[in-house]
């Protein structure tokens, strides 16, 4: 996996035009320090409170990786009470999030209709293999803790969104159902990927056609991520 200086590394107060350019060229943009440390601390407390809340008790929590206690909580945006979880609500109500969604996915796009929290614990295998998503989305993905290759940082092959899109659309036009699209790429291709490490509050924005993977969460570490998903109005599901 390469760790080069990255052309899609934007500044904290990047404008939607910069993000759009980066997404179009590379399928990904990284905004270090998108949240300040005070907001990260509050968000971290909201993360724990959400996993302890009645929303989690209503079976929305999935222990989504075999043989670990790693867990994911999936919410629809409408389920999120902004009075109880103000930082999370404010994160996804940011102008940058709606502006980039509309510029990239069209005026009628659904801005952050799904919110996912993942808490990953050590395991010798990667959080995910290299893949593109079956249901196309634009994802806004925030590290709550410093996240580096050793605790499972997100990795992707910059610019591969064109390849992922071509593959996805070819399957759809050949009549493959969305849920049957083969998405996992050979492990050898991880050598082409870069690890997008970041401090707490770093936001990654990516087109899910980019070939991407969650890394390996090493012994004694953890990974905490919140992400919001936007979809085009006519997304194939
Ligand atoms: O958890 C990760 O880092 C992988 C994320 C991912 O594959 C996705 O959101 O589609």
C-alpha cells in the first residue's frame, strides 16, 4: 500500500468547488480537521450514548464481523433527535455536505438519508476487502480517533471510481440484480491503494464507485467512525 503525499488532501475550510474537483478527479477528498477537537469530544460522547440508547436496543445494532465484538449502528436520518445528539445532527447539516451532495449527485439528491456508526475492535483480517458498493452513494466519513494503517484506516485506489462505475453499470445493463453484483476485487490490487490516515475530526468524502477497503484493526487498538450516506434521486437499489 502506498503512502504518498496526496493530491486530494484538502484544507480544513475547503469550499464545495475544491471538493467537487477532487471527487471528479480521484473519487475521494480528505479534509483534515473538518471538526474541531471540542466537537470531536462531544461527538465521541454522542457515539457512546447512541450505542447505549433505545435506538440500539431496537435491533439496529449489528455485530457485523464474525468473531469480534465490532458493531455497527444504522439509523435513518429522521430517527436522529437533534436535541439529544446535536453534534451528529449538526455535522450532517453542514452546508458543505448538502452543497457537495447536490453538486455531485444532482439537485434532487437525497442528502444524508442514512447514518452509520461503526466501532471496530482488533481482528487479524481487514474490516472489508477491496470493493465498490452495490448501491451507489456519496459517503461522508469521519474519524473520531486518530486513525492510521495500524488501526484500520480507510484505503482506496485514487481515480478508480471510473473503473468501479463501469463495472457496476455493465453488470446492471447485463441484467444482474443490484444485490448480486460481484464487488470484491482481488487482494493483489491493494498494492495500488493508499491509506487515508487522519487525526480525530478528519472527514473523508468518497464516491462509493472508488475501489476502497477498511484496514486491519491491530491488537490493542480500536476504530470509531461516523458516516453519512447521500444518494442520487434515481439510484439503482
Ligand atoms: O469501514 C470502512 O472503513 C470501509 C467502509 C466501506 O467499505 C463503506 O462505507 O462502503
